[in-house]
C-alpha cells in the first residue's frame, strides 16, 4: 500500500479484543510494507556494520604496505557507503509510508464507526476521549507500527554482527556476543514503571482535553453566569497536573536513555582493554582490533532502536486500547445482515414501547421523560440502544432496521435529535446533503420559517446584503441563536426527505408564534410521508394526524390531541403541566 493509494477501499475488520491485539492486527495488515522496510533496514545496518571491516582492512594494508589491499579496502568502503545511502533513503521512505498508511487505516476505522453510531458515540465515550483517539492516538499507533520493521532490522543486524565477530575474531567476538544482549535488554526492568508513569500522564492529559472541550462548548453559558474564571482555574490546575506527570514520565525515559548510553560505553571499554591486551600478546592484529572496536561502536545505532520500540509500545498501547474500545462499540446486538438493498417502506413500529407510526401520517409522541424520549428517538432510527438488555429492533414495513445495511437504514429513517450540530461552511454546503431531490432548499427553508435567518446571513455576507446561501456559517453555528440553529437543522432534515423523519423537540428553542408556523410548514411539506415528532407542545400536537402517549416506557394511549386532552389524565398532566392535585380538582368539578 502506497500513500497515493489512500484511502483504503476497505480498512478491514479490526481485532479489538485488546489494545495489543489491535496493534498486532495493524502490523499484519501491513506485512508487505513491513517486509520492505525490514529489507532496506538490513541493507542500511549491515552497510554500517561492515564499515569497520573496511577500515580494519585499510589499516592492516597500511601496516603491511600493501597498495592492492588498500585499494580493495577503499572499494569496499565505497560500496558500503553507497549501500548505506540507498538503504537509509529507502528505509526512511518505507517507514514513513508504514506510519501514514497505518494512521490512515485507524482514521478510516474511526470515521466508519462514527458514522455507524452517530450521536450515540459521545454518549458512550467521553468527548475528550474521542478527540484524543482521533488526533494524538492515531499518530502514536502509526509510530509503533512503523518502528516494528526497523526494530526487526536492528535486532537481525545485532545477531549477525555477533555471529560475524565470533567467526572473524573468536577471542573478542565472544566478549561482544555476551555483552550485546545484556546491553540491549538492560532497560527491560525499567519499562513497567516508565509505562505506568506514561499512562498516568496520558490519562491526565485526556481529562484536561475533555475539560477544555466542555469549557469551549459551554463558553456562552459560562459567560452568562460569570463562571469563566472558575473553569479557567480548573483547567489551569488540570494542566499543571499534566505537566507534573509529564516531568515524572520524562525522568524515567531519561534514565532508560542514560542506561542505553552507559552500558554500550562500558562494553566498548572492556573490548578496548581486552583487545589491547590480546594485541600486545600477539593474539590479534591491529586491523582486527580496529574492526572489532568499530563494530562495537557502530552497534549504538541499532541499540537505540530497542529503546525506541519500548517507548513506542509504551505510548501506543494505551492509545490502541482507547481506539479498540471505541471500535468495539456496536451498532446493535444483531449480527444478521439481509440481502435487501432496496429502500424499505411502510409502518414504523417499536416493539419495546408498542409505538406504531402508520406510513404517510404525521404522528406525534408525548413522553414525560426527556431522556426516555431521546432514547426512543435513537431507537426509532436504528441506533444502538444504551440499554444492553434492549435487543429488539425497530421494524419498518415489517423489516428490522438492524438487519438492513447501514446506508440503507440511514437513507430510510433520519433522526434529528434535540441538539443538532451545524458544521462550518456556507449555507449552500450545509443543505447539500444526500436527498431524494423532491424537496428544494428554498421549500425546506420556507417550511422551517428561516426567513429571519436568511436576512441575518445576507447582512453578514462579505459584500453586505449578498446571497445568504454563500455566507459562511461558523463552527456549530455559534454566530446564530439557538432557535436559528434549530430551524436550519430542521431545514437540512427536510431537504433530505427520508422515507421516515423522526424529530426530537424540533421547536423547543423558538417562540410560540414561530412554533405554530414551523409545525404547519412541516405538516404541509411532509404530506404523504411518515413523520414522527417527539414533543409536548400543544401547538404542534394539535396538527398531528395521531398522538401517542408513552408512559413508563409503554404506549398507553392513542388518539388526536383534543381527544387525549379530554380523556387521558396522564396526557393532560404532561401537555398542560397540570399537577395531580389540580387534576383531581378538575375531575371533581366535572363530576
């Protein structure tokens, strides 16, 4: 896989049983790139390891006054230099490719999971953790996948150097072969503590990121209540905790780095002292001593890869664990996938509550518990339930939504929650969504009563009073009021024109006059299409073809708004906010 081939046509199904298994799965899926990087790394390291041999031959040739030997040594050094240049260039190229392609695979997996779960993702995973996984964690995971091949090349090189030195000069080679494994593995006892400190640092960093994200999201509210300084103090304290944890982690890694410098130096001293003794005794030649000395000196570079692998694994394992936790979230508990790819239609039925929304009608649902209403809206859209015991799928025309391909289910049923998000971009881009093509942007904006929004955007345009469709909307629509954002989101849903549209409190942020006009516009534009609105506003309920009361998780009454208002006490209590005492008085008076 090359960078210019990205994105992947299919990133695959990851092994998310643990962070380590996820890392190994990524490595296996890039086996071709890993092998290429390994081979180029071997060329690089063996070229470096061979330099002392060329230098030793050159020194010995000078001592022996052999011009031919010196020429051969020079040719060997030139050849090794070319190998080093080519190996270094190509290993870097393949290593960066492995890094980027691994990170891209993880990003595609996360994007696919985000599209699958929708708004439920941030309900199951903290927003700060989602940000951490999709940014810094992706890079750390790619780093570990990339360093695997370089580590394999370095370890293979050290093994070949030990074997080669034992064959070339057994007396000194045995010392090197015994010392190099000790030097390479000396940092292992320190790794658990370094890993724990690194985990603490990342955990505190994740909390600080989540706090910052929440603060930015609620900045307008904080300014309204004068809470900026309070939250600024909390973030300052959290950032200082991150700093202290980072310093403690850095101390351990500095100690490991010091060990990786100290022990090779001690090994080099031992080799020089022992080699000098052997040279004085005439058991080794000067050229052989220079060769062994140079080989030990140049093993420092591959030895550093051992430290880098340990650090990469320490930093990437928690990142992979977080990514695996997000990727392990499932859309549903149902695993059966039907072959139906055509857009289904018909009545929408929820077996959990008994709610039935007949095809082509405007059905309003009254639910006294806002949280239960939100969960019902998600379930109607085929989103995974937060209740692990709720395994029953919603049916559309008798077909379980859970068994439909994700894109088919999303195109058939669209859910707009009570807090819709507007992405940054122009209004035209906002309304440029997959749709049936039967509802124009102008009709949708008119039905959602967005006239004042268009005027505000026209005035805010670059040329003043220009085309509102070309005016940019800031991130999350922060430059607009809550009611304006809500109506633009409603217009976007109307443009999509799904088979079934589920709206959760679509007019909660507008005044009563505007609410009545929005309700009439939605009813007119969605005529003949299935629409389900979860609301408790009498203005909206009075326009519905049928109203369903959901109480204690069960549909207990069905009728028109006026019928239920006259006959159902629980419905009247929710819609009119009437207390039980007031209801009893009304019943006694009517009797």
